[in-house]
């Protein structure tokens, strides 16, 4: 069978170490001719020191992705953006755009943009992270015009997050998603940040449970591409991806 012709390539710079590769992460959400290329900054932890040490590898990761044909890049990992702070994160993307001449953003910014697209400015947050990271996350969202009404925690740093099994991640997604929404019934939506807990299948169920849209890293980047007309809307994976 002939391979599908690639019409668009986007690059994702993730937290974990790794060379250039084509990634199937968004396979259920994007057509086969829209391809994700991945590279990683090799973060040791989501602490201030861990992020500072790893972010120095970001420009090289971007350049490698562009050489492979990426037509835009995203910095992935909400904890990374949160530790950097919104002002510095936006400046990093601005510098990347100026240097490469290509669109550059992050999943954190795509998430905020997606929430505002659906008119959501008050959220409950289902977070697995340690309180220190949560504080940085809340500050980032506040700086982006999003009010956090309630946030959960199970004390995770990078090591715990990367070690989770798919089953553990799905279980936590339901547990923390329901805890967050039950403690903030006035929230307009639910944010479930982080990409390591494989929460895609939980999104439509939680939306049905609470009648509110659910936002997450796994849907933010596909929505950005859908919103920009690069990919078509997708049904069955939550309200956001149906609403370009």
C-alpha cells in the first residue's frame, strides 16, 4: 500500500530525551497527511533547576525539527511553561518565530487559546503535580486571563509522572477530574494538564458527566491545527475538537 502523502509537518519539543522521530501521538485526531515530528530536551525534573538546565537544549531541538521539514513548532509540557512563567514562555516563542520565520507556540498557550475560544475563563483543574508546580500553573493561567476555582494534587514530579502506567493514568484522570468538578461546580470547564497520563478516552465521558468542556494537552495542539484550517474537525473526542 502506498504511504499517504504528507501535506503538513509540525514539530513538538517535549520534556523527555529523544532524537528526531515521527510520532503517532495524535493519530486518532489528525488526518494521516498531517504529521507530528518530535524531539526532546531531556528534562531531569520539573523543578526550577531541572527546567533551567533542560531549556538550554530547546533552540537546538527547534533547529533539528525545522531541518526535518517542520512548518511550525510547539514547546510541550505545561510544567515547563509554568516554571518559566508566561512572560518568559511567550518571549521564548517570539524569539523562535523571529529566528526560524515559522509559527512557534506551546501547548500551554494553545490550551489557553482553546478555552477562550469556547468562552471559558473559570476552570477547575485536575492536576497530578506537586503543590509547588500547581502554584506556578495557577499563576500562568491567571496571567493568561483564566481563573482557577479549584485544583487537585497527588504530589507528582517528573519521575512519578513518567513512571505511570496507562491504567494508572486513566484511573487518576477520572478520580481527579471528578474531584475537581465536584469541588467547583460553578467552573465553566475542566482543565486536565499534562500529556503522560493518556487521558484522551476520559474526556468525552467527563464531559457527559458534568456537561462542561474538558481541556487537555492531548487536544490543545490538534485543536490549534484544526482552528488554523490545517486539519478538519473531529467528532467523538470532546467538544473542543468539534468546534474549530
